[in-house]
C-alpha cells in the first residue's frame, strides 16, 4: 500500500461514513424531529366536531372562541387552554377575552352560514331543560318555520353567550357536563327571553 | 493453568473498566429502590470514575509497583469485596461509599494486572491484551449492566462480578515474579514524562464518549421508554463496532496519529447522528452507534499505546491514560448532566402544548376529549420531573366502539410527541459531546505538529 493511500484511506473512509450517516439522518427528517409547534392563534382555522346538536355547536364555538381569546391575549390556543386548566380562578382579562371570543365565534359561524336553524337548538334544549310543562308545550307547538323566523340562531347564541357565567365555567373546565348544561340552560333562557321580547313587541 | 490465569486477569481488567458505565441502565431502578435523588444517583457513576481517575497514578508509584503480585491481588480483593458491598448497600450513601472503595481497589488491580500480564505474555502481547480488555470492557459495560438489571436486579450487576474477581486473586498470586525492567533507573524514569498531548486527547474523548455511553442509554430507557434489556441490546452495537476497528486498521495500516484522528472524527460524527434521529425508532441509532464504536476502537487503544510506547515505567504511563480517560468521563458528566437536565425541563412546556393541541383537535366527541384531558392532566402532574407514561390516562377512558381507533391513533400520536420532545432535549448534549470529540481531534493535530517540530530540532 502506498504511503499516500495509508495516510488518506482511513480518514477518507471516516469522512465518507460520517457524511453518509449524517446525510441519511437529515434527509429522513432528522433536523425536524421536534414537538408540534402551536399554530398562530390569530390565523383562521377551520373547526369541526364529532358531536351533533348543541354539543357539537358548543364545541365549535368554544374552539373558535378560545382561538380568538388566545389571539387577543397574544398567546397560543394551547397555552391559554393549559393556563385556564391549571389556574383556580381565571383572570378578568381571560374572562373578557373568552366572552368576546365566543361572540366573535358566533359571528364567524353566522358569516359562514354554518349555524343550524334555531328550531333544532330549541328542540334539544327543551328536552333537557327544567321548564314549566305548559311553557314547554307552548313552545313545542310553534311550527319550526315560525321559530326560525322569530329567532335567528345568531341572536339566540349571542344572548346565550351573554347569559353564560364564563368565570364559573372557566373555573371548572374539568366538568364537561356542567359546560353543556350551562350552554343548554343559556339557550333555553335565550329562547324564552327572545320569545318574550317578540310577544311584547307584537303587543 | 497459564491460560486460565491470563483469562482471569483479562476479565478483571475488563470488569474494572466496565464498571465505569455498567450501572447506567440500572440508575432508574436505583433511584426508585434507594429513594434517592437524580443527583445522588449520578454520583454512583461519578464517584467511581473520579476515584479511579485520581488514584490510578498513585497506585503506580514505584514502591507499590515493586510488588505487582501483591498489588494486583490486594486491589482485586478490595474490588471484589467492594462489589459485594455495593450489592448489599441499603442506602444510596452506602452505595456511593462502596463504589469509591470499588474504584480504589480497581485502580490497584488495573496497574498490577498490567505488570502481571506482561510477565505472562511478554511486553507486546501483555500490553495489547490489557488495552483491548479495557476498550471492550468500557464499551460493553452498559450492555452487561442493562441485561443483568432487566433479568434479575441492579444488585446482580455487582454480585456477578464477585466470583470472577475472587478467582482472580489467587490467579494474580500464581504469576511468577516479574524481574525489574532494566529501564527503571531513576534517571530514565525522570526523562519519560507523561505524554500530555495523548492524555489530553484521551480525556476529551472520555468526556465525549460519556454522551454516547451515558446519555444514549438514558434516552433509550427514560426518554423513549424501552426496557433496560432492549436498551442493552441496542447499545451492544458500540462494543461490536469497537471490535471491528482493529481489523480495519490492520487492513488500511494508517499512521497512528491518523488512526486516532479518524477515530475522533468517527466519534464526533456518530454523536451528531445521535443528535439528529428522524424518529424514535431504535434502528436510527444503529449507524451512529457503529460510528462511535468504530471511533472508540480506533482511538482509545491507539492513544493508550502511544502514551505508553517505549516509556518506562509502563505501569505509571498506563495509569496516566486511565486517569485521563476517567477524569474525562467525570468532566463529561459534570458538563453534560446539567445541560440535558435543563433541556429536559425546558422540553416540558412544548411537549404539553403539543399534547394539548392533539387532544383539542382529536376526532372524538367533546365529552371524551374533556375526560381524556382531565386524566392526562392528572398523569402529567403526578409524573412531573420525569418523562411521563401516558398509557394510564387512556386505560380508564371509556369510549364508543366507533371511536376506539381514533383513541388508539391519538395515544400513538401523543407518545410520538413525547419522543420528539425528549429527543430534542438530548440534542444539545450530543452536539456538545461531538464538539468535545472534535476538540480531541484538534489536540491530535497539535500533538502531531509538536512532535514533528521536536523531531526536526533533534535532527538539527
């Protein structure tokens, strides 16, 4: 073996092996093997839900609302969710941001024509609402078209958001049933208030 | 008889050097069983390397060296006794004390065994066997420790060493006395100063190899949540590749400095490869480990030869190489442990946010998501400070049959996020290790240049 080959063969082989291994690792995504980066909360994202009815709508509103609130608070959606889950009490800024976020979410779904007719919400809300039987029967007796005309879903939901005790809900995020119940109660209350207003206006 | 004595001494040398990293895979079990802190458990490793590094040179003092049989026998006996004490240690403090004593005995055993192996086989073969036993022991330590921990317990690591060491005591005493080397007159001894360059390279490589031998097993067991046995089998690539280094060097016959330089480059490249895994699949660690093992095999034994070559007393120069390598390991642990500990802590937030994102966007009914989020939150809180095991959060989750596939996918995705976060947390430490190996490469160049200047001057 020539002296030059003796001098260069092993370093050459070592360099080739190192370059080959590092090259394959990087080409296979070695530099990008890192945790998922939270998306920018201020960038629009589409949300869907596996649930139907009020539960599904609630989830969509919450997802959009938390995004909007996170954007307002200049944090990621995930960071805000974790903060809310870990705190005993939400801050005033968080409560305000979430309420405004939910209102913006209603507006966004309305603009996208993605809100269900109010008659669908009313039926479901009445099923689970603790309501005077006579009042419930009276509301059920109304044709869907009357309810849909009289109660735009957007108005019902905005009223529901206003009725919500956001602070209480954020303080008890673990209880999924409580959240749903709160939304359903708020929807029923909104329907009653809306109906009352309409009747009062008619009179 | 001659062969058995040689074999027992060789195994003892391998065991003493394997003990440098043999407990790495057992650390999580020790942490739990001895109710210790992470720092205390780290001292099980640090104490051994520190005492071995500090006492190797004093163990090779002339007066001690004059009685190699006694030196080796006493050293091996202390090593055996201390190993038994390690196995019986009821607290972490006792274990650390026993490890110090084990390393002290090990220092004398190593120096004495070198002299006896030269007496048995002659200078060339004796030194070669001693060096090879050390390299293989260092590389194979974590593998042996992991398999014993998984199969029996961490105590088995120490118990298994006792019979070999106990048998090596009479074996050491059975070797015929070595006649004093003619070169060991005071003037010559004074003129053969330790080779600073090679020992500095050895120390830097020792620090770099800590990243491979210590951090890799931690990543596999603690980070990627594999059993010690799986981790042990995985890291067995390093000793196997180290064994392939000699035939490769014989084939290409490079000059010694070039061989060491190539070894340093391979270690650095292997550590860069470990820093950049494309996934947590164990196969991605194989090629980088092979580079590290090949580099270790090429560099460490060549450095040891070069530091001892033509120098008397050989035991003292051998002791300097042991001292340099193990103090390098201590420096490596001291530098890398705080870095990866801090990085692991910093990885908690992005990992939790990634988990939150996946749960929020999971194609599951909202009620199931909230239940799962609650369970995950509890598990993450319970397991704070360690890489969490998330399967418990899924175990109690009751979902509709049609959602089971989505839940399984989500669980796999969350585990993947943990793997990603942990792998990223180890990245800086591996890259620092690679930097240390490149620094070692630089010292090879400097030492070679200085040697060339000295040779030119002496010719002039």
